[in-house]
C-alpha cells in the first residue's frame, strides 16, 4: 500500500512534501555551522639505514597493486661557477643506458614492465605495478650506479642544451626567470647562478664524470618507497641493489648568505623584443617549516597572491585589466628562500603595476584581512591537503620532508588544526615579517624605449643589468636620422630580397618544412601553398597523420573542415600579395625607432594589417626583416627570421623561430618552388 501511495504522487508532490518536512525548524537567516574538520589518515613510514649512509623510508599502502619510489640526494647546494650546466648535462645523460646495457635495451626493458622512470642529477623516480617492483628497482639501481657517460652522448646532450639556450635568449619570460634569482640571491650563490651560453662551452665530459663521482653519493641520500610492498621485502631488495654503493658524503660548502636590500630599488633588464614587461618584487626569507608562524605565512600568501581570488589577481587583472594574472609565492626551505610576487603586464602600465603591487604589500602588512578572506584561504588549503594527501607522490614527499626538515612525527596529523588556528592578527604579523615592501628588490624585464622613462620617474633608484646579471649603464635610445621614412625602410627590404617587381611578380609559392615543437615526440612535417593575392593552404603532419590543416580561399577560412571567423580572417582578407611588403602604403605604417634584435640594430616599423598592428624589425645594415611581433589575443607572438636563400630571384628566410609565451617553435624550410601552377580548388 505504501508503494502504491508513493507511486500515485507526482515527482513534484514528493519533492514538495520532502522539502516541507525538511524546512520545519530551520532558520534560513542563520548561516549553518560548519561540521568538524575532516580527519585524514597519514601513512606511517618505517625506516632503516644501510652502512653506507643511505636512509630508506617505507610506507605500506595495499589499496592498489602499485608502488612508486624516489631516490633523493639531499645534498647542500653547490655553486658550479663558470661551468654552470654540469648538473643539467648529467641529468640529461642519466637513464641513457649502463655499461652493460645500451640506451635502447635499457629503455625497452622499462617499456616492457610498463614503468614510469625518470633519473637526474638529484636522484630518480619510478612507478610500476607492485609485481614488477624488484625488476624496476634493479633497473633504476643499474641506471644511477652504473651510468653510461660516453663522449658521444655528452656531445649530443651538450649541443641540445646550447640550442635550447639560443631560443631562451629571445624569451622574455626565460630571461626574467634567470635574472630574478640571480639578483636576489647573487650570481655566486647556487640558487642565483644559471646556465647560459658563456658557461656551457666551458664544460668537458670529465667535469660531468667528476660531478657524478663527488656528488652522487649515499651520505645524504634517501629512498622513499610507497605502495603495495612489504617492509621486509623492500629492506632485502634495497640492501641487495644499493648496499655496495660506495660510502661518501658531500661536504657543506658554506655558501655566503644572501642579504636583503636596505631600501627598495628597481633592477631593470632591457629586452628590445618585449611587448610585455615581466615585473616581480622579491626579498630573501629564512622561513622554515618548523617555524611557529609557518602556517600564518601560508595563509598570508594565499590571501595576497595564491590564486584567482588573491588580492594581486583581483587588483591587477579584475580591477585594472593589465595582466592575465598576478601571483605571489613563498615556501619553507631548510637553506634559504625568497618571497616573490609576479605579473606580466602591458608595457604602458609597467610603472602603474609596480605601484599597485607595492600598495597590496603595504595593505596586508598594516590592515587586518577580512573574516571571509581568511576563511576562504583556510578552506582552500585544507581542501587541497585532503585531496592530495593519499597520492603516492605526496605521501613520499611528506615522509621525506619529515626527515630532511626535522619535522615532528605528528606534523601532518596536526596540519589542518594548525591552519584552522591561524588568526587575522597572525596573518598581519607574518606579512610584516616576511613580505618585503620598503626593501623590495623590484625586477623588471622589458623594452627600455617603452617603459624606462616612467620607471626613472618613480621615486626610487634604478639599476641596470644585462641578461647575464652583470650591472651595466642605462640603455641609451638611438635616434633615427630625420630624413629616413618607413617607406624607405620597406623599399630597402624589398631591394635586399630581390627587388619590388620580383616580389610583386610572385604568383604562387609552394614550400615544405620541418617543425620542431616542444613536447612533440618527433619533429613535425608540413607543406604550405600560397597563391596571389592571398590564398593559402597549410598542412602539418606527424608521420603520415595530419594534425592540422588550414585553408583560406581569399574570403573564407577553414581549419579541420570547420569555418573559422574573427580577427584572423579579417587580417588575411586585408593581406595583399605573397610578399605583402610590396603592396604597403605609407598611411598604414609608422616608424617607431631603432631597437636591438639579436644584438644588432633594427628599425621598428609598425604596420596596420586588417584590424591589428604588427611590429616589424629590419636590420639596419642588411635591410632584411629579422623579427615581427604580433598579438594572439593577449599573448605576444614573436617571429624571428634567419638564413635567407634565393629562390627564383627572391630571397626567403629558411629558418623561422616563433616564441609564444614560454614555448619556442622552430620551422626549417626544406624546399621552395615559385610560380608553379596551383589550382584554386586546393584552397577550398
């Protein structure tokens, strides 16, 4: 009867009856009280040590038939000086075979077990099914204790590193990342030195071998094993595989402690190709995870710049629209650390962004945060902690930190309670102690012509540095002769590539190319066809598989079979000629000045194409186009043109490097054909 009665009710009636019952006795004007803090089960580690000093931590977790393990060398930081890059080269060579197994054979075994393995100068990581744990541990032990450090592998990895550095020279974000640490820690500190094109050529294979011998030792090493294993099994296997590792330790180098500034100053690095400024404020901290105010610092940082709800983000992005995002970070370090705020902003608002960042630093140091801000910060940290705490890599990190940072055994059991205990006054005190404002080192990497006058007008000293971190004189703006015009520069370019009439006479161009894309397992191949005035087809493949196809027939663009609309289409519609410079008019160009591209002077000409403006840079000496800068939404796209070769009486750049954010994409032309018949149907 009850079933029949319930079935007779409509869903709405059931819902209303249920809701009515639930609502009795509820005062909706009062916010519900939060429930008790969630309890988390922290995996307890068991440990043992080998006679050579290697310490092993084991956390048994039998929920899944998997196991992961980390080998970590907890050595003191050591400066490499004028051979910075030795550690990087060792990292790239480890895992490429052993004295008894070739690189291919070694990697095939890893694939056979379906394992994930990574080795570097600081240790190793592996994850596998628990039934293959003995075999994978054996492979990792062989890889790190008997590495194949050959001259051939060394030269290959060294050349790759040098090529990568060449691309990084043009990346504003890469230069900013290097110079931030170099300036706040000092070039002679291990945390401040960085790999560059002056240090890598100094490195020989013997340097890598010596670094390995002196630093890849068990004295400060830990192995953390987490997963479906038994402690006794791990102890037996690790003792067998690592027991013969020769006993040795790394001596503490007694690095000079970096110091904070006595007053705020701007450190400026000129990047003539920058269309945005990388702005950061920094100061040295000595925050330890065992400090009583550690959790107060975490909450203060979360409120200031921990994410999209942070004050920096809400100010610089939401209120002012100057950046994609602005953030801050600080962490406990057993040696020495830093507090940093960051933002990538438009050139025209660089000084304004600095003012607002300093204002936010001042506000959190002097005013109490709101109840809502503190509550949200706690909720986010606790939520992340609960979500992450059972992941094998997190368990391993916590076990290791407990050992290396000398944390109490119940540190992570009390983590949530200690976060919840933080007060608004605690947050203010933490900000006052760790967030530098009046002694902030403000690092700006940007285009001097656009941003330096405003920075020099601010009420604080400015120092100037090159991309190697060496102090230099202030950049001087070069003046252009009054009789030089934008049209003359374009005419010089057209003459340099073969002449204006030759450029105008191009009816079709067909080319094939190879494209190197970061993260792709292999170089991509491609083909491009162009037909005057503005038809274009591009196909990019990975092997035989088409990964991208784009066609433009003069009015309509299609990508992957779908019609594309928007700004990009309007720009292509407005383009005239395969080499559009032959059709430029004086009223669409503005001569902006002289900049530096790859260390050489270049005229900057801003050209209006369709609905956007593109900055083009022409070498003062050769007249050739060497760089262009455009925007993809709010992301700058830098294109560098090199290796001009003549085809059919016209010179084409055979190497084009595009810098999009942190990515460097390189395109090499393999073949070019001009004025061959191409049917219009190709572009449909």
